[in-house]
C-alpha cells in the first residue's frame, strides 16, 4: 500500500538497538515502506510521532521508564495510529490488542540468520496489513461491541451440535468479544486463530477466566464436550474426527495451508465431513482467504454460517472471500454475532 502516492512511514519503537536495526533492515529499499524514524522509549516516541507523523508504528512491550502497553493506552485515545506490537512471550500482548493494537509479532529469543529472516518477513507482512487499517473506525466498532448487551441465557438445552470459529488479524479481540457474551451451556466449540505457538495457550487461559464456559488449548484426542471451547495450538492443524457419537480432536504438524498452520480451512473441512443443521461455522476478521472454502463446504452440508461484516473487521479479507463464494448464511457486525448465534441455537432446538 502507498499512502497518497507516497511510501508508508514507519516508526520503530524498541529499547533494543539490535531489534531497532533488525526491523529497519527488513524495509531496506522497500518499494512501499520508508523508515520515518526510531525511538528507544515511549517518551522519545511521543515526540517523534508529533514531528514525523508516521502512518504505522511497531512497538515493543517491555521497555524501561514506561512499558509499550502503558504507552499504547495513552496514545490511542489521543492519537489513533496502526500499531504492531513486538513482544517476547508475554500475556500483556492480549491487553495491547484490547487497547487498540492491530496485531503482534513474537520477538525471537534466538538470533540466527534463519530465525531473523523469518522475523523480518513477518514484520514486513504485518506492517503492510496494519498500514491499511482505519484505526478510528475500528476503535468505534470495538467500543460498540464492548457496550452491547449480553446474550440472553436461554431456558432450554443447547447441548447438541458443534460450533467452529476461525479468525486471523484482529481475531483475538473479535473472538473474545463473542465468547464473553455466550452462556455456559453452549455446544462444544473449536477455534483456529492464526497465532504463534505458546501464545495460544496463554490466550486460552485468558479466555477461560473471562468466559462462562471452559476454554483450553486443544490437546490430541480431546473429546469435544458441551460447555467447552478448544483452541488450536499455534503450530498444529486442528481437525475433528467422529468416533461413534464422539467428536475427537486430532492435531498434527504439517505444511502450511493458505499460508498458515494452523489453518482455518483444515478445521472447517474436517467439520464439513459430518456437518448438518446442528453445526455452526463462524469466520471473522483476517487477511487472505483461509477458511472460505471450508466454510462453503460446511454450508453445503446444512451448517449455519456467520461472517463478520466489513465495517467491524480489522481486515475484511477472509469473511469477504467467504461471502463472495456464497459460504455465508448471515453476515453481521461483531456486536451482533453472539446474538445471531444464540438466536439460531434456540430456534433450532425450539
């Protein structure tokens, strides 16, 4: 993306000179991105934001004097800016997503050539995506979703069936927004969120504390139970296999599908093999097309499918492709997806 026929201006904020240089090097002679400047802490970053007016920023979480999270909470209400967090293994990254960051990158603990090359590719990809996000509009949509009423807890059983949900960029908060509004007696749920390994376990633990039902990182041979949600580990595909009446989770490491492992399509396509009207597929914000084909296969088997609408997506990619393919039964803004799901589940069992 080029902003008004000029390059995207990137500000790099990190207390590590090594990582400031590593991120800058990722954009050496880049056709779309120029380094506007660097800062070693939030105080320097504040001055450079005002002086340089960057289009996007990378922001370290752990810094002296003020953490990146504290700075983000101050920055976003006053000067909304697309931000990509750069974090070591730290659950604070999910607080940063809630505070308005677009995405995050895992800061590698080792610095071999191969590892740093992979880090550079990820930085480039996520900065380019973030630069295209209308942060003001997305903050307004997120605020509306946060204010929306809780989904009513029905007085009838919802135990039958399966819910499969897939998301990518912007999906950590979108998924959390939906799950926090669902009652304890939901059907079993499986979730694939594009996220680095280990962070998925922390994400599951966070959701488990926030939700009325149990949430965990999926393990091999887990039986999907009502009132439970299972999140695919960040480096393994998740499939559902039927064994008698049980729905059993199978995890495996393999080649990326649609550029991802775990892949939403891998999960949705496994569910499509036994999907019926008791099955629900949900596709949320994310770059690319992962999940669209699998969601179509679920819908063709009778599943009810929901896609997030453009206005409330951080990146309207995956839901857009699914919608154009005819894979979406109902399209809804983020603040209405929980209600759309609950309405379907209660009507289905009425």
